C-alpha cells in the first residue's frame, strides 16, 4: 500500500514534470531569447535561416547543448563574439526521425558553469520538408499574385523551422528580421511589428526590384509552439481600437464585417478574467487549407475561412483563440500529456465569454452538449482500441513518448477538461471559482504548469479561503474524483448533461425523426429557427444514433432541410459524414458534393470524419486528387486514416 502511494506521489510530483517529446537538455540549459533572421525565397520554397541563441545554464557544468530539429539542413554553428566555429553532430533514430525528428548535439568547446550565459548562432536552410510550413503557389491563393507561406507550430512542429528547445515548458522572448524578395509580400509574425524598410535587390534577383525587411519583437516569454509567420499578399483592416483582421484582399471586407465585434470579445473575456496584457489582437484568415479552425499565435490568431459563415455563427472560434491569451499563452502546459491545462481551461473561459455574447446560458450549454456527444463517442472509440497509447487518449493524461505529440490530439482535453473545471466550480461557487482562476493566472503568469501544479495550487488556495469545515468537505469532493478524472480511461466520474430548454426541442425533434421512419414530424420546420449550434446538436445527436437512421429518413431530412447545400461547414461536414456512414451518399449526386467539399476545405476536424467514413478506394482516390491542396499536417492525418482501413468493407 505504501509503495503504491509513493509511486502515485512520484507520478504526480515528479514524473509528469518531464517533457518526453523533446530531445533537448532543457533542464540543464534554458533558452532566454532567440533572434531569428529569415530570408524568404518563396518562389523556390526555401528559407535561409540564421538564429542567435541566448541560453542560461542551470547545470553545474555544461559542455553540450542539445536541440530539437526535424528534417533540416544545418550549415554551420559559431560564436558570434569571436567567430569560433563549433562542432556538432546529429543523433538520429530511424523510427523517430519521421515522428519527432532528431537531436542536434552542439559541442560548446568549453565548460560553462551554473548561471552563465551561452550565446551562439546557427545558420541553416529549410524547405518543403519543414512540416510546420505550408508553401503555396500563387495559383493556390485568392489573389493569385504571389506565393504564400504560413506556419503551424503546435504541437512539436516548430523544430522543423527553427532548431530549438521544442518544449512548452521552456519560455523565451524573441525578435526576428524577415527579408522578402518581392515588394508584394507582406509579413506578420506572432509579435509586434517594428519598422519596415525597403531595399533594392542586388545580385541574382530581378534588377531594380524593391523588397522589404520586416522586424518583429515579442517581449513576453512564450514557448516555441507559439512562434508563427504568415507571408503573402495580405493586408490589414482595423476592426476596433486594438483589434484587426488580416487576409488577402479578395474577401477581406467580408471577413472584416463578420469579425467587426472582435474588440468586444476581448472585453467580455477581460471582464471575467482580467486585463489582456499582449497589446493588440489580430486574426489572420488564412487559405482554406489551414488545418485547424483557429490557432492562438500570440497577438496574431490564425484562422480557417470556415469560421466566416455570414451570420457570425463561427465567431466562437475567435472567442476561443482570444481566451488562449490567458490559458495556453500566459499559463502553458508543461508537456503535451497535459494539454488540458491549455485547452480545458480555454474552453471554460471561452464559454464564460459566450455567455455574455449569446446573452443566454442555455445556448452555451448547447455547445457543451455537442462537446459531450463528441467526447463520449471518442471515449468509446479509444476504449475499444488494443493499443495502450490510443486507450490513454481517453484520459486527461495521454501517453505521448516516442510518438508525434499530435497523435494524442482530440476533443478529450477540451471537453473532459472543461467538465472537470465545471465540476470544481460547482463545489465552491461561480464567484469563488473565478477568484481561484485569477489567482492561478497570477501565480503561474508566463510560466508552464501541469495537472499536479494545478491540484496543489487549488488545495492551498482553498485552504486559505475557506473555513476549516468547508475546506474539509470541498477537499473531499475534489479528492474523490481528481485522479480518476485525469488518469482514468473510462468516462469521467461525473458528467453534467447540460440539459436545457434550447436543447430539449432539438433532442425531441431528433427522436421524432427517428420514430417517423422517413415521415416528416409535424413540427419539422422548427429546425429553420434553430441557432447554428442547435443545428450542430441536431446533427451530432443523429450521428450518435446513426444505427437507427435509415435511407428513408436521410432522404426525407434532405428534402426538409436541404442539408447538402448549407453554407455552414460546421453543419456540412457532420451531415456529409453521416450521409456516407448511413450509406445514403453512394453514387448519388451527394457524393459529388462531398467530394467538392473536401477539395476546398482542408480543416482536419472537417475532412477527417469524411475520410474515415469513405471506403479505402474512394478515400485514396480523393486524397490523391487533392494532395496538392492539403497542408502537410492534413496529409499526415488522412494518410493514417487510409492506412488503418481494411480493403474489403
Ligand atoms: N490550439 C488549438 C489548435 C491546435 C491544437 C493545434 C493542438 C495543434 C495542436 C486551437 O486553439 C483550437 O483548439 N482550435 C479549435 C477551435 C476551438 C473553437 C475548439 C479548432 O481548430 O477547431
Ligand atoms: Zn484551443
């Protein structure tokens, strides 16, 4: 028994505090600042990079620095102070190479002591192998005038564009100088843009051509995965005192109209959690191949155009990404097994903001119900796997060692994490929990933390705030569930169902459709009055009951609501996946519409369920046809979906 307790303590106090997805010696030496210099050659899809490192030694003696790299060409490493060239070699494991990359071992040529600063520079080159980067031809852009480049570093992709300590537990400031070779290209990074200089291109470039030098600086410490860049014929339009939208010119007015309330969204979140300390907040609407809905790059959220629906129903993604300014970007998870420290807290804050935005808590609960449906389906799926890793993805502490950390990514850290925080809030009360979250932010501001840090912090805080009697009761109610909630692979110990009037109508309609076996329910037209998230709940509940959905029901649903022709991709992808799964979409025209959809939307959440539903042959064919359109990360995930399919279905 004692041993079990000791092991558990070790697990909670020490073992979780290790990032198993980095090859770097980040406990011995820690990045303080990076200065990045990039020369973009977008026509050839190559970037010449040079990075100056400022590192602080935390070991008694340090003679080597180990950095993470992924498929890049290191040219040379030297001390900028005296020009001394440093020896280096790459340690590579053939299996890990594709998953997580390699270890770059730099010999410092001398021994550094605790507290000393090490500064060196690395010159290197990257190209299309950099899985963080998407290089696009002018023909793939909206404006068709120039090439386009954007990055996606979370989780462990930054190491493919910069050699560094690619772990969320190390935070540093950065500055950057980016040189373009075309006057058309505008550049933004996840920091403040300083002055831009024009210069005349010499040498091999077109004569008399003017290009730009952009400079950036971020003085708030961030982890590697929050470094981001976008370069293309993009422009910026203000949406308020501190917010703006950035995109190519073709659709910028539409994007600006949809996101005109950005300033208010920041305000709603500030009202709950405290000051937004990053300065400005801008959203880049990227090309449709961007693999996520949104990515919280500091000061510069990246987003997929599917969030622009025309009726502002997709803006909750913006609210979510703004919420990361506190949870994720200010307090960051220590390692990728603790992703809920980012995403669970972020969803919790997002839904506080949505409460103000929707002016109706019931509609927020509808989002939580959609989340629950998807979480429960995933827990079942993961639990039925034979693979120990996949099984662990149902918990809030997925196994990630020796794997690409992205493998464990799912909606579990979002919804299981949200549910845990919702439960904790209920154990005290809303106001107290709000105070607790503010105190948590203050304590871990600009630091990284994990589940045991949160537990320890919460208990200490409660002990000070509550009466002895209340504390004993609350602690017991937390201790009864916390470890299970985080580590167990089954359902969370308690699950709030969030039933409410706004969802009751939806769920009744779902049942009426199923009971009707193809006959339209009497009140079927109430669907048209539903908000977008109620429609999502409608489709996700049908999906949950897909065994009961006959072809006759599908035909009738289509006839009633014209679901295949909706404009909202959040609804379309659910309907399309259901259409394939229920065999409604076979050779009918619907399959053509679905094919067209996966050719213009590259957001993984939306294309993955469709590829999962397709048979191997069709999936392979569609994938090959759209290969050039998809982002490297989307390619990776579709390829693994196809690989897991059996040929005879
Ligand atoms: N940080 C995530 C995106 C991410 C997670 C990228 C893990 C790479 C690895 C982002 O904040 C996010 O959660 N985006 C969601 C939208 C949100 C409203 C749930 C998405 O892309 O769908
Ligand atoms: Zn998120």
